[in-house]
C-alpha cells in the first residue's frame, strides 16, 4: 500500500468570537492528531521503501502490532479530515481539487511506474468523500449531529474489511456477500474486479464512512463545547506537520524513494 495516510485536505480552524471560521484560528488538538497521523504515514512509507526497494529486513512492518497501529492512524486521519470538512466554506472546490490530484497521480503512475500503479488512492478517496459531503451536507446539518456520527461510525465498522474480504462485520459475526467481481468499475465502492491492482487503495467503504462520521463531530468543535485544552493543544513541530499535512504527503514519498534508491 502506498499510504496510508492523514488530513490531507481540510483546515483545522477554531471558531472566532464573531462566529466566523478563520484560516489562522486553529483547533489545536485536530492539528496535533493530524500531525501525528502524517508523521506515521511518512514513517510507514519509509519502512515500505526500505523493504521493497532496498531489500531491508524489517519484520515488525508485517506484524499484527503494526497492522493495529496502521488502522488506528487511518481512522484518526479520515475522521479528523471529516471534522475539518465541516468547517470548510468551499468543501466542493477543495474536494474537486483533491480528486483531480488523485486522478493525476493515477495517470502518472500508470505512465511512469506501472508496477506501482495507484488507483483510487488516498487523495481520490478524500476528494470524493468531500464532494459527497458537499452535496449531502444541507441534509446532514438538519439531522441531530450525534445521529450522523453514530450512523456513519456504525457503517464504518460494518464495512471495515469489506474491500478485503467481501464480508460485513456485525456483533454476531461476519456476513459474506456475493459481490460481482466481473465488473471493472466498482472499485470506488470497495468491489474489486479480479484483475484490479493498486498500491494505494482507499475505497469509500469504509473510508468514506469514517470521513462522514467525522463530519458529525464538527459542530461540537466549532461551538467550543469541549474543554479549552482541545483548542490550545500544541506541540509546535507536530502541529506544523498537521497544518501542512497535504504538502508533507505530496513531497515525502518522492524524497524517500530517492533516498532508498541511493541506499
């Protein structure tokens, strides 16, 4: 997998006294969480490159512990991004930009690195999730926000391994679905054809659901309903990474690939 990922896309501003959302008014804990997530992404990719491009032996990368840590930061990344999307005044424009970047990445890898092809990677998923939210947000904002969070959080759990196993998870066990693997264009939903391949794959089920669950928490942040610590939390270097996570995400992998190439 090539990422795995952080907010790449949205801002984490806090609410100002005049009820406006400003680029320079941040929710500290969101930048902090997003910063830790993008740092993990960079470490993950560095280990990935060392193993698969430089032939290094790093057994921990394939351990259950790494899988748990990886999934934790994925949930952090997508949920925080959803929270931040609820603050955005131009979520459709931002979503379209990210989706376009993701599709350009697909074209670029297909042309120059076909063995590392990326189809519906993290940027495409973020972009599509933001576009979907931009369209349905007028409806979602009329509903109790806790209900929005609860419904999409439940769907995230039910569909968490769907793209890997064709199964839905319920409290009483898993339910295997008979999905059509002979249809090549359902991969954004988590249904892959038999010849589908992507080094960085984030389908809407479950990652779009995680994102939308986060949007249900936006209101409690924007209305300052949490302890002041959430708004002032700061580790300068980590918050900086969180604030500019999109740029870190875009530039880190080419740099790491060059480093591992020379190693």
